[in-house]
């Protein structure tokens, strides 16, 4: 076979970059011929025809400057160079095929593998974590890493598969399904009410002890209301107690230390039992949302698909989402 050095990468060039595109089709055709025993059967298996297989292998032989097959009208056999090339290529091709099969298994097969799930702290403890035993009873081959953090979720940097987010979403790069409404209500303990009373307007909040939630940025969360049909914000006095954990804010309210504006999922059962009492319900802000988020609708592994479906269905059955009975007063 004539020597054609032009097929080899130039000195200093990246051999993989310059040769892989040209040789890949030839290697696939070569492995198919060895496996099937003939060019015709290899063409049938690859769906490209005998002549296309022959051309691919001819280009590969030219690139390698070596004959890979002895070919007659009746038989096809490997040369010594072909045997050596097959011994070197076959394990790599098998690993590629296995990698493709593994990816199909992750996408289409039984859910399995590790799932990294991020959530805000309060929502993760109150809503997500209680649902995990039921999910894993149904899908025992899926392991869950639940990461609780009130900071914004970094999907790529944190290798996060699914995230739960609250409020108003502005990230257009993620897919977000609303689980249920995010309702906010100011509440106090019966003990606080008996000593200090309750505010009857947003302005009267300035005369009360307000328990503050501090964001990861260090800023105090503003309280939101709707007064006269318009949004209105209230900044609690900085001198009052503040926590960077919503559960600690809730506990401070239950202990009678002051008022706080808290999400419905966290206080619904406490309002029903009378452990907390609502106030300013007529000024409750417009509902926002609790969302389950992931990066793409396409190529989702089966473990992600079933987790999203399970959580979507089961969070909506929880008795944590409606404050209608506590906010029925006219605005």
C-alpha cells in the first residue's frame, strides 16, 4: 500500500484532534467486519452498505499505512497488523459501547444512582425530608444527598440535580414546576398577644417586637404586604432579635418573644392547633410559589424524572399549603 504521510498529523499538532474524526468511522467499520466476518454483514449491521464499509476501512488503512485485511471474493481475514490493531482497539471500543449502554440505562432503565438535592433550610426540613423515606421505599436503588442552604443554588458548581426554590424565580436557564403557593402571614403566640396585643395595621408593627430572618447575604428580610391593592414592604427594626435559620425564628415566636412573618407550610398546623395566632391577615401579600427546579427537560436520567414526579405529586397532598381560613378578612 502506498505511503501517504499526509494523513498523519503535522509535527506539533494534537494527534487526537487531527486524526480522530477521520479514523473513528474506520475503526467502527473495522470492528464490525472482524465481529461479523465479512464486509457485507458488517454493512448490514451498521446500516451503511458494503461499499461504505470498504471505503471507511480503506481510509483507515491509508491513515495507518498498513493493510488490515486479506480480502478475497470468498473470505476476509486479519493480517498480522490487523490482529495487533484489533487487540489494541477492541477493549477501548467495548468500553465506549458499555458507556453508551450505561447512559441508556440511566435514562431509560430502572432508577438508580446518587441524586444531589438542594433546598432552603426550612422547606427542606418541613416538606422535603419527610417525603424521602416514601420515595426511597419505592426507588431503593436511588441514594439521596439532601443539601440544606438558604443561599442561591449553584447547579453546575454544586453538581446539583434538583433544587427546591421559594418566592419569585428570575433564572430563565432552569426548568421550574410550581409545587404549591407560597403564602406569608404574620403570627404571634397566644402569650405574646395577651401581654402586648396585636397590631391592627402595618404602621403599628413599629411598636411591636419583630423577630427577623437574616439572609445569607447578611441583610434582614423585609416583610411584604398588600395595602390598598398595592405592594408594601416593612423593614423590621434592626435592634430586635434576628436569626439566620427560619426554624429559630419560629421557635422565638412560639416562645413569646415577638412577631414574625412566616411561610404557610411552616405554620399551618400551628395555626390550626392554636399554638400561633395570625394578625394583619387582611394585608397578606400576593402568593408567590414553591418550586422544584432542574436544568433541562431533555436527557433527564430516570432517577431525576421519578424524583420530580414523586415530589410534585406528594407535596401537593401535604396539609401545609392553604392559609385561606386565616386570611379571609377583606383588605
